[in-house]
C-alpha cells in the first residue's frame, strides 16, 4: 500500500466521459475520453446516490454496475492518504478504487503520457 502521492492534482478527471470498460479475470480497465485510463487490479466499491454501498473483489460481479457507467461523466474526484481514489459520476453514484496490496500495484492511472502508480 503506497497510497496516492501527497498533494496530487486529480483535477484532470473532471468532466471525463467513460467510453470503454474492459473486464478481465484479474483486472478492470476504464478508458475515458482525452486519453485518461485506469487499470485496476485491486478491489473496488460502488456507492449509490442514496447511500447503499457494495464492495467487489471480483470484477465479474461488478460488471453490471460498471457497464452502467458507460457514457457518464465524472463530476468530482478525490483521493486520500490510504490510496483510495473516489470518482463521482453524473447521476450521483461514486466508484471507489482501493489500494489494497502491499506488494503489487493496486491501480495505475494514465493521463496522456503521465503515469500514476498506486
């Protein structure tokens, strides 16, 4: 668990539209417009706008939630010192990506040619 770098600017996520979802046995790839991408190998969480929260360790089980985000824009983004990345989408739901591995990368963010490895 390395967490997000202190003082990281995640504003580049604002208003990005989710264009493609790739679900594998061991990873989840979210491709947004303007060359922004997240490759996730950790577990994720989904919080509905009314507060219901689910955590997914299997990307197969999260497929229906994630696919419903296609075409939606990110309205806000936060990151904390534990490495949790939280993306709120239009419609009010929030996707959380957790930094849950001490030995391996939990997720990688690509913004154009810049990489953020957590």
